[in-house]
C-alpha cells in the first residue's frame, strides 16, 4: 500500500508546487479583461421628415416633442465631451411631414441628417414612396447639394437576379442613382483607435410595406452573413455594426432583427428601425446587442461599448434621451430648416392655395391617436373624421361619376398623427395623412374610386375583423358602413352584423351581387393585391369600374377634378375641416362636438356563448370546418391503419411463441 501511495503523494506535491508558481506568475502578469478600446454611439431611425418640433398626444396629454435643432444641441454636447462619438440612422428618414414635399427636389431629410453629423444611414420602405424616380432624384439632389450627407449602406439588394433577368428601366434608374450617391454594402469608419464596419439591411416586412419598390432583395441573414465574411476577409475592423430597417416584434418568429442577431452572431450591434420601437433596454442574443429609440425624433439613442479581450463588445451604458422644448435648439440647424420650409410654401402648398401655418379650424375634441387606430381594434373618432372627409370631398366634387359614394375607407397604416385641442393648421392636417405621391408627380396619395360587390364588401370587413391583429396597418375605419364582430368566433367568420346607411342614416342591407362605390387612397388600392397574394386568392377582392369591368391598373381609378387634377387625400381632409361651421362667430371653423362621441361604425361583441360563436356560419367557416374535418378524417384513417398493423404484428408474434 505504501508503494502505491508514494507516487501519488509525489504527484500531489508537484501539483501544489506548480500551482504556487503559477499563482505567482498570474499575480505578476494578470490577463487583460479588455482591450481598452471604447466606442460611443448616437442613433436615430424612423424620423419621417420630422425636422421640426411638433405637437402630438402621448399618454392622453398634448406634448411638444422632437426637432432636429434640439437633437443637434445634444449631439454637439456629446461630441464636446467625446469627440469620437459616431452618429448613425437606420432608415425611414423621409415621409411624414410637409418637408417630404421637397424630398425629390431638395433632399431636405438627407441634408439635414448630414447637418446633424450623421455619418451612415440606410433605406427604409418609405424612401420608396415617391417611386423609383422620386428616390433617384432625391439621391441626386443630395449628392449635388455640396452639403455633407451620410453614407448610404445596404447589402441585400439582389442585383444578380435582377441583372440575370434583365434590369427594367426603373431598376436601372435606381442602380445609376445608387452608384452616383455612392451606396455600398458596407462602409468602414475609424473613430479614435476603433475601426467600425457598418452594413445596412432592408427587411422582409419593409418590402411588404413598399408596394412601389421595384427592387428584389436577398434573405437578410444570408446577405448579412456574406457581407460579414467579406468584411472579415478584407478589412481590419474591431466592430461590426448593422443599421437595419427590419425591426423587432414581441412574437419571436416575426422579430426580424432578433432572427438576424441569432443567424449572424458575428454582428456586434444592430440599430433596429422600421417598427418604431423604443427599447428602454437593449435586446441581447449571444454577443449581439439590438437597440431602438422610437420614431419621429422623439428620442435620441445613446450608448457606449467597451471591447473585451476576446474581441467582442460589452455595452457599458445605454439611454434614450427625450427631445423636449427644454433643450435649447441649435440656431444654425433651425436656420437651415427655415429655408427648406420656405420652399415648401412656395413650391408645394401654393398649388393648393394654402400656407403651412394657415388655421383651418379650432378643436375642442379629444381625438384618439394614430397609435390607437393601429393597436386598439375598436371604433375611433379620428378614423371616423378622416373617412367622413373622403366621403364629403368626393360627394361635392364633379368627378365625372354621378353614382353616390357608398363607402369611404381609411386604413390605419396611412394615418401618421392626430389632432390636439386648439388650432388645426394646414401642416397639422398634412402631418396626419402625409404619405405617398400620385402619377402626376405631386406629393400626397390621391383618392381612388372603385366598385366592389356586396360579397366583396363582406370579405373586406371579415379581413378587418379576422386578420388585422396580424397586420394592424390594414385596419379599416369607414364612413357609410357599420358592422359588429365577435373576436372569439372562427377566423373569417367573426362578423355578426353588417349594413350601410343612407343619407337619412337609415339602415340599408348589403346585397351580395350589387356593386357599391368605394373611395379610399391609392395606397389602400395598391395593398389589395398584397392581400390577394398573401391569402393565395382565397380572400380575393377585385376592384372594378362602375360597369363591373375589372381594374387592371389601380392608378386608372384615381379621382380627378373637372380640371383633371388629382384629389389628394390630405387636401380632401383639409377641405372638410375647413368646411365646418363657425359656431362662435370668430371667422374660423369649429370641429363639431359630434366627433367627441363614437358612431357605432365598428362594434366589438365580446361573447363566448356557444350559440353566439357558431350561429350564421359563412362560406369561409364552411370551408375551414370542411378542411379541418377532412384533415381529421385522414389522421383517423392513418391512425386506424397503424393500429391494425400493430395488431397484426402482435397476432403474428403470439403465434410464433
């Protein structure tokens, strides 16, 4: 026993002695916890042409928020303390205020991002709102302005596929514009002793929300992985940062930037735009951080990171800085914005006989917010007013169609802001419904007039009741139509009542085979094709002319005046608000008190009573139940055969024994 233990004791003694020596060495030369390299970042996204402070409703209170002059002050202060601070943006820098009306001619948004000191941005879906020519002209105007403008990065445009198929004129127009501006898959920026590669990504949902985009895109994760590999092979960088217009979502399956972080773990930081999310704390997957600061320049995101010994980065601070009137605005930035706003008045609003500060009405009504329309599936007074405006505008205009309007529709995705108490100006109206452009090249979505059968109206309402929790931007607010739905009923069979109203407000039943005139904006018409394709034709809604002929090109349905000019959605709203009665005799219209109440146009019946859940099944319910029964029958058949097979084997086994 002693002989066996002796070698072990010698080994133990050696280990103890070696440990002591190792301990001494470690104490003498400790391993570094980090490289000592630090990076400071300020970031924006989804500013949507909100260069100036604006009044809106938040948490039920009227607040003034945002403003590039105030943001510039904070950036100046940050750079005074840390000169190597980097500023980036994650897209959708355009479309949302009157500034967008000079997007193509003066590129105000890109030039003002440059004025802030923003060094890199990417494209969002709304940069395509003015179509290929509008985006191309904006990039050209920015490049030729002589002003500092941010670098443009985007790595997942699928030029190979488009070139193999043969570039269309619009695709070539954009490619030439991107080349002239200098767009790249990524750019490398040096800040102090830190080299940062910044790549850009355009998300799948962004493409869905860009019906006028003619480009094709690669899978975001695959393209990002290829770009990161190229960066690692060709660049000596410390950090990989992605400005992504993809967004996050509480549903992990739809949270595109979280999917990106998991699939491409080499990315250190993702600045996530598109979903207007304000993350109070960063999302972290592995060593990849995801950050977002919200929309319209309401916040400026700020963070600091420190590089660890393994080369990855740890976030040491993170904060969203609210942009409030308490921040002193930068005078030079404000002067630049003032010049652009003068151009807005002279180049755009003069076409409509308006100025931006012109008061259209006084308001004493508390309106729901644009976020309410998007997130709360109920009747909303803001949606009622806007849809009434479309109804009113077309009814009073000579558009060449004598058929009265039956229904007017406003989708929540087109509504960008609300009205606060006090004065409602032309700028306020435009900011509320600001998107798009028509074939005439003049900013603002035009209204369209289409005809749908009663059966298609019912389908449209079922889509609203059943599917807009999945796609909230498609929620509809309507004038001329009333419906009730029970959210607990079978999908596509949730509507329990539907009827129209005539001029006297009386109930009118919807007839399946009758054609009804529907007015909405061009974007809504363009998105019908998306609904049809996503449902694989099951929820087919075919816009038609008054004689029942299918409309092949939705732009053929645009409504024009007797003089041939497009009726813009925002101008129709301005006209309606201006038409309100002056109830106090001060010479200015007043918003009617009736908008302080709901009108029962969309009623939610929250019932789980079995009779309420199954009564009056429609064709979709029959199809779904039949399909479910067929699947169940097939499963039972398969199960029966499996059981019979098992019994046969057991029987054979028992005979063998």
